[in-house]
């Protein structure tokens, strides 16, 4: 009888630890995220927009925990986003020469992509575009979780 009680206690404590670690991984990026740029700041990029794209939840590899929804604006100097991303760690923004919507597509094209920068906010973001990057060489904006190798979302801005 005591062995069963100890086994139940051990299992319940291990499950609690696993749930706690999972919640910590999910919540930490939210808690440490910097303040998102305002709509006015993104509007400055919008005024100089060369291309636009949309992030939607309907991407093939997007799911309940990995998604983005909103409008992306691209100018010669910056990439802005007005919308929401599912919270997560270590998000990167890439430009791809071809449309991707799966992890397999991303991994196949990663060597041809350019990493623009880190996405640290989950509602709106604004990233400077390096002078060495020509938007005309790419056609898709991709959000990728580097730590877990997870596709988040993408948006095609040119055919």
C-alpha cells in the first residue's frame, strides 16, 4: 500500500514538473519581450512601402501554437508587421527566394535565404533591413523559431 502511495506521489510530482517546465518555456518569451513598436512607428515604414504580404493562420505547418496573423510591410530600409504572432522563443525573420509554408520547405531553402533579424515581440514588430539585402531577390517573408526548428508563418510579397 505504501509503495502505491509513493508511486502516485512520484508520478504526480514528475507531471507537475513537466507541466511547469512547459509553461515556463511558453511564458518566458512573453514576460521578457520588449515593448512592441506603435502603429505610428510602423506607419512610417508603411509610407515608404515597396511590398506588402500577409501572415495567416492557414499555412500548412502552422498550428495552434505556431502561427502569425497580420500585415507585413517591406520598404528599402525596414520590415514592419502589424498583427500578432504566437508567443515563442528565438524567432527569426528570413527572406526566401521562394514561397515556403512547411518546415521541410524552409530547411531545403535555408541556405538561399537571408536572415534579417530577431523578432522579439509578438504584437507588431519593426526590423531594419540591412543595406546589403535587395528585396527584389526574394519573394517571401518567413518567421522561424531557431531553437526548436519550427515553422511559424510566412507571407509572399512577390510572385
